[in-house]
C-alpha cells in the first residue's frame, strides 16, 4: 500500500466545502493516480475513528493562461468528495470551521 500522506495531498477549504461539514462531507485534493479505494483506506489510516461511506472523485483540467506571447497551463488537480457514515466521528481538523 502507498503511504497515506502521498495519496491525500491537502484539504480543500472553500465556502462550498464548509457547507458540507455539517453533513460529514469533506473535500480533499488527492494524487492524480489515486483511485477511490486507495483514498478511502488512506483517510481511515490518517484520521483514526472515522468510517468512510463513499468517495466521489473529480478531475479538473488546467486552464490555459497567457502572459504576453507565452502561454501555459495551470496544474491539473483531482479532488475527492468524502462522505462519512452516520455513526462515524467527525474529523477533528474541520471542527469549528462550519460555524
């Protein structure tokens, strides 16, 4: 198994992601090649006492940006929308952010 910290890169902290915290729905940026099973196992290894019910993933293609004549792309990222089970404890990192 891969190192869990290589699979889960960082949490996504936006207004839309804050709305899901009350429903035990969290958003993380994950490695591009990670699948749903690896994401689930990595989260359960990093955060003890949680049970993942389902994982939805989303890939965003980098936008083309220009500066003068040169053009390039912003990085491509993959997000995971993770829903915990009803009897699972919430993730302590996000506590107090949903107020």
